[in-house]
């Protein structure tokens, strides 16, 4: 069964004096917020500083002044943004930052980025960018333009692994792995010590994990199906040193990395990407709100596609 | 203005004793055939062996036993195949071979390949393949399975250049180039001597050319817009030696090549692709009907995308 792992993401920053997202809003609202996008809340964990919801399609994180909603599949995250604005008006909102990755099968999506932005622009004005060529891996980004200045100490890291090895795909799709076994495979306890973890194994395939510690979060989403494998790891702290382990576990053909405000990216990546990976895209832009965004993509030349895929037995043709 | 240059193509082979496509069918039928896909016939040339129609979206070529229809934009070539079957039944048809390239904006297409194949399979059974990874350049192919055996002396060559240089794009979009100037730019007379040529400059941008000589044809389609440039050259004779000139004129970031029954492809390409181009895909498959299909893709690492594209002033956002 085909599943679109590629994610849409929104970060909404509010004026905490006008609205505290963490203490001022009942969970019922967050259920409605997530439902409006087409996803569902499965479970919740919290620290003193934030709350993390594990969703049927990805994750929601809430701090007093900020939320991050990530959804995948054919969800319409844009509808959750509208839901938020309809509930609280634009008044407490300081900044909306909306991102969307290229999809495996954009044809199957209920909207494209340009249509999403048209909806957003009915509420707020802003700037939109594409990082990367339209016919290769790329990220779209929209940010509100309203005089807001970002705190460049707020960093974010998103790593996506595409086309993982057959053995990793087989292991992750055999249907009997427990959450604990997947945690062990990804060495979660060693790599993320002292995090509170909430995870879920989906049937027939798929795995999601939220981890929080104080103000920090990380999240892992696994779509392991061989033909459309997509494994994302995101956090608000540096993940670049994780690359060698991720590559050892997954042996992906391509890795995309999107960072914001990581100023030593190129240097750090150099020491953490083994030689078969060559850079195929490196796009940098300092947004007018101050965030420095960097998108890069790396492929293993030696793992390039060399077999024609028969679609008679391939699910792509059944699901699309 | 954004335009989807990526093409769909069908080759229909008939039993000439049951139906001669060249002498047995009035032009009125071909107008209806092309119209059914959403394109229009603009002009016609003919040789003793074939007829070539230049279309509002690409080209149609007809021989006594074979037709090749190529359409681009948001046309639905699949509807022309249905139109043909409704008119003549399956009886004279020996083989239907349908191809579709990855689009720049598949979201804007009225159907995806899988949906097209679902339609085709209402009439004929066959095998479908994808050549290349779904998240990079790829070609879809469907062929009928009915005991037909291809003549492996029937070769085909398709070269596509993506993301041409700014100067080539500027030259081809300045709006005042004549067909003659474009022929000179591409050295048509030197490269294709003694061909009968039919070409058309589109407004505001774009250029199509059909050339025929005896049984041979070639066709060029140019979508020069900087953000979605796409230039295709196809023929039923060897085009590989053309690569150095094409690259010198266009300096594209990526070149895709799809051949059928060219058995020395790798050796020939090696001598004709200058070093900045590295192979990113090479997929080979011998179809059950006997055709050997090879799809390959090459990129210039040094020309990789490094700038974020602002969509505020970019037409992608207006057209999608």
C-alpha cells in the first residue's frame, strides 16, 4: 500500500500575553484543530515547558508562545491554520511559517502549495519561496510579512531519508515489530537520553515517535514501504551528528536536510556524511524575518535506480 | 507563464492489410483524433512514406502501418487512443505502446499515468513499467500484451534538456525570434540535411518543428521559460551524436535520454557527453514484446540549484 510520507508543517508564534497556547486552551480545541486537517490525536505527553500530541498523520507540539503542527499523507494542514485563525482571530498571532516538501505523488494531493498559499493570503500577507528545483527534491516555504523579527537562536533541523535499503524496508514492513524494537533499532535511548517518549506502530506499516525534554522536542516518522520509503527526523536541537547512525541503519539513496539558523551547516555536514553521498542541491536564503534557511540534498551515486519497476504488481498503480 | 513541456506519447501499430493509416484515412479523422486529446492540427507536410502534422501541443506522425502521437501541456492523449479504438475497433491494431514522462507540475494534470492505464486496460491487456525513481526524473511505459513481436530494427531516440542556461532561455523568450532564426540557432540544415521541415513559433513563447525524409522523422519542441524549461528532440534515427551541439547551445542542468533498441547506448553516450555531466539514473529493460528500452538521466553537478526561488513574482504560483 502506498503512503505519502512527505510532510507539511506550520509554526505559529503568538503573543503569550494575549494567548497562552499551553495553559489557555483546552485539549478539545486541539482535537478540533487537528481533525480539521484530516488527522487525529492518538496520544499526549507533556513536560514543564511543552506538550506533544502524536497524530494519526505525524505530530503536534505546543509551547506557551508557539505551536508546530506536522502532517503527512493527504491531510490538508492549511485547514488547521484556518481553524486556528477562525477561533482566535489574527490578533494574538505574531508569525505564521508554513512549509511543504515535494511529494512522491503530488497528483494525489487535494491541493498544491500555490493553492495553499492562495488560501493563506486571504488572511495574511507574506513571502513564498521554493528551495530546490521543481523537478527534483525541494521545499516550499511561506512566512508572514508583518514586521516580526525571528529569534535566530530558535533553530530547527529536519532530516529526511528516501529510498532506504531493501533490508531496512523489509525489517520495517514485516508487520511484527514492536515500538520497543524500533526504538532499539534507532538507538533512541542512547541518542536521546532522558527524553519522555511517546510512540506508535501503525498497521500495516509505519511508525511515529514524539520525544520531549524541557523545551526540546524531536520527532520521527517512518513510512517504510520500499517504493516510497520516507523517514523523517526533526527537532529544535542539532541533529547533524546523527547522520552517520541514520545512514548506517537505513542506507538511504537520498538524504534531504532543512535547517533554520544553523550557521555552521556546511562544515558540520562535511564531517558527518560518508563519501558515497554527493550534494545535489544546496540552497540558502535569509528570510526578511531574519531566519536563515538552508536546504540541501545528497544522493549516493552508487545506489542509483537501475531496474525498471513493473507496475502490474506494484501498488502505485492500485493506489493512484 | 508556466507551460508543461513534458510529453505523453503513443505509438499504435496496425496490420496494414486491414487498415492503411496513410492512404485509408481522411484528414478529417486525424483532426478529430488530435482534437479529442485537447490539441489542434496547425499544419501538415508529407513524404512518399509518411505524413507529419504539427500540433498546437506537439506532433503527429503517420506511416502506413504506424502512428506516433506526442502531446504536451495538459492534453489528455489517452482520449485520442480511445477515439482511435472507437473508430476502428481493436481489430486492425497490433500494438499500443503508451509513454508518459514525469511532469514538472503533475498536480496540474487532468490524470496521472495510473489513471490513464486504468482507461487503457478497459480495452487491452498489457504491462506497465516505471523507468527511474518516482521522486526523480522518470518515464512510464505501457505496452499491449497480445503475442506481438517488435522489430528491433525500429529504433527510437528521445533527448530532453531541462533547465537550460539563462542566456538560452532569455534568447528563446525575447518574443521576436523567427522560425528561421531558431532553425539557425539549432543548426537544423547542417544537422538534418535534406529533411522537409515544418515549424511554428508560438506566442508568447515556444517553438515546434517536424522534419521528415523518406521514412525518417525528427521533431523538436521547445518550452523555453526559465523556471520550467524543457526542450525535447526525438527521432527514429540515432540522435546521440547530437548531444555535444545541444549542450553547447542550451547548457542544460539535466539531460534525459530514452532509447528503444539502441544496443550500444552506453558506449555511444560516453563519447558524446562532456565531463560535467554525471549519470544519475540508468535503467534498462527488455519488454516481453522484444523492445529494449533504456532510460538514463545526467546532471551537471556544477550547475545545481543554489538560489531560493521567490514565488511572489514567479508565475508558478499564478498558474497553479
